[in-house]
C-alpha cells in the first residue's frame, strides 16, 4: 500500500519505520527541520517537508484526486493539523484515514470521527489510564494486557528469590496446581527470551509473561509471588494534565481514593470541579513533606504523569522510597522503559507505544485481527484472530497443525466460553484464538491457521 504519514514525532517515526519494514510505500510529511532530517537519514521512506494540513504539501505527497494513496495517518500533536489533513485526504478520495486526537473530547464519542469522515480517531491517554488501573489490580505485575475481550490477561511477572515456585519446571507447577488455568507464554531471561515448554524452570530474575483468566489471577499470584497485603485502595497521582486526569477519573470510578497533586493553582481549581470524587491538592509532587503529610505509605500507589519523562522517573523513585506499595511512571520515550529494571520503580508505562501499535495494527490486519507488541525489546507479539470457515486448520488438533517453533496458541474463545487449549484441542470455524509468537514467526503462524492478512 501507499501510505502517507503526517508528523514524524516518536509516534509517526515508529509507525513509518514499522510499515516501511513491512514493504509498504511510505511517505512522511514533516515541517520540523530536525525531525525531517532524522526521518530522511534513518528510514527508507520518501519525505516531504512542510505543514501536513496544507493541500499543496499533501498534493506533493501524493494526496490528490486520482492519486494512488491508500491511507493517510495524521499523528502530529496538533488536532487541527490531524483533522484537516484527514479531511483533505477524504475529499481527495483516500480510502482510509486515521487521526491522532490530542483533545480528549474528540474520543469521548465516536460521533466526532464519523461526522468528520475520519475512519479512526485514537488517543493514548485512555489506554494509559486503563493499563495503570490493571497494574494496580495486579500489584505483582510490571505490565499487563487484556485478551479475549477482557476475559483474560497477559501479565509480566518478575520472578524473585522468594518466589514460591522458584526452580520448579512449568510441568511441576501445573501438577501442583491443577485448578489453576495458567500458561507461561514467554520468559525473558537476561538478554534473551524464549517461548518455554514444560521442562523449562523458573529462575531468579526471569520476567514471565503469563496468560491467565481474570478470576484466577489471585491464585496465579500465590504461585509466582510471595504473600502480599490486600489490594490498593489509595493512590497519589502527580500531574494534572490529560493523562493524570484520565488516570484519576478511572481509579476513582473503581473505588480507589485518589489524591491528585499539581503545581498550577488555576488548573487545580478546574480539576476539582471536573473530578468530584478526587481530592485535588495544589502543591509540589516532589515535596517529601507534603507527601508524608498526605499519608503516603505501604497501602497506596504512586503514579507520576507530568509532562516530563525525566521528572516522572525521578518522582516514581521518590514515591517508592517513601514507602508506596506500587510506583508507576508514565513516559513517552521507549528507551526509558528499561529503567524500570534498574531503578526502584515498579512499572513504566509508555503513552506513545499503545498509540503506535494500535495504528500499525489497523494497517497490518485490516480484517480485524488484533496485533499488539507487548514489549519492543522482547521481540514477541500477541495476535487475536478468528479461524475462517474455509481454513485448512479447522477440525484439526493443535498437535496436527504445522505451527512453527517459537509460537503458541494460548487461548480459544468458542461461543460464550474461553479456555486454554492443549495438544488434543480441535480448532473449529469461527474460533477466536490468541497466539503468542516471536515477531518473525507471526506470519507463518497465521498462514498455518489459514488466516489471510489482506
């Protein structure tokens, strides 16, 4: 496909890199000279310098009546540019347009996109709030992701020296806990990662990606993590921007007592009017005395959502050192995610990663398959797809399928029920399957299941 991307910030750059590597004909439009030069020098794409909301600039990129552009993706940090670029593209006959929405009001309802003729409007703030909420529910996880329409999740669980199942094989764990329906789909060990089998043992320092039903996560926690106190009922959120607003609102709606701290007085006044169930505090989120006075301790969480990655990392360390049960920092740069394994921070959530992956998903799998990269550095992917009626895999057991090594079918949803399959499970037409695979094996897995990507 010929794809025009407006905006070469971190989101646009990552999308352009991934789609060009997939073999698409990519054109990037960027008016900032530094970002324009970076794309021109580092990516195998065509570039056009200029404002992506101007018809003349878009025409130079191939967005014009009778042109060959198949899709336009507008992902600058300005709503007016994104919306206008998508509108111009639609008027020129581009079949599909996607806009990043900075203003939350644009994604409060799908009507905005429909009225503007935009096929998809995406915002990272809600995804960040959802992930933070999941991480507080699963205090022992560093990352989480829902699958099977929320019936189950994949949790990234660090294995500590006091893990109850340390040095046990996965087969031994399964034998000891027969009531637990859990599948370890990936293990990151040092600089390498692999999809394990029953003989592999849990080692100190492993990061295990575990697929488990939502209702059984407490049982899974007892198998992989030492005993913990009850769930988190209080949370400190530092930063009253769009991310902090969404995180505070979601946590408060789920019964968590939230204290939102921001240094701007007028913003605090507005937030206190808009967030009725949140205690809004005008102050400095790095003030140790203030945090202690407000009651930070081992029963609460600390989430830093300011506009600075560096501040969020430092504040998360501070919150953890003051005794917070779980400290989470929100960052934009993917390179900072590794800091969670170095500094005393429980989790770092990347606000741009979810947005980039969502956009890439809609391009790679337009028929509705959902593909999400859990962590860029582990090189593994999760795919949710449906077995077609005419699939050659329908009626076969998993043992009979030619699934490449480095991939595993983790869950099947059939009708109203979801279950973790074994080698004797037969696939049926219309089964919804969750596949976890090494990144370079994904297309081979889909081919073995008879799933077409176009």
